[in-house]
C-alpha cells in the first residue's frame, strides 16, 4: 500500500514540476478559486481513494479471473461514492487539483503530506497491538 501512495505522490510532484516550469497566465486559468474544494476535503478524498485502491487491488488479486468487472470499473464505482460523500463530482475534484497546481502547489504538497501522515499513523497503530502482545508474552515468560 505504501508503494502505491509513494507512486501517486511522485506523479503529483512531477506534474507540479512540469506545471511550474511554465506558469499559466492568470487570465487563462481553467478553474476559479470559488469552485475549488477545500484542503481538508481534498485530503479526505485522496486518502479514501488510496485506501480504496489498496483494498480493491488486494481483492482483485484474490479473485482474479472470477469477476466480470475490471479494476477500472470497480475504481470508478468506488470513486463516485467517495465524491458523493464529499458533495462533489469527478470533474470538480479534477478541477480542484488543477487549481492547486496552478495557484498553490505548496498547499497541494501539504495535502499529500497529510494523506501520507494519516497512512503512517494507521500503520503505526496497526503494529501497536503486535508490540503490546509481544510485551505480554515476554512478561509472562519471565
């Protein structure tokens, strides 16, 4: 799961670098500030998308050859439910990514750092019960 997160993060960073090489004219911006999604909403959507990707990828591997839906179709259905949850559309999400790329790349980087931090916290929390149970076993054997 962390490799997929890092891959997406590097793709976004690469896109930001490409866009930053030739800053767009403010008159030609594709997305207005009023229509962009908030930092918190963007972080939540990215987080849930990556979580869904990981779960779908794992499930698709487990049932490969036993489903009539492609991973793309499954991802699309899941993404639509995420967009609905946050009251937006695929288009408004993509427009918001463009807005952040054009106007506030540092904020987009911050959004993704928040997503990565949330996954790191989950990983740490998931390992904590293992550490606790090892401590219990060690104290019982002494």
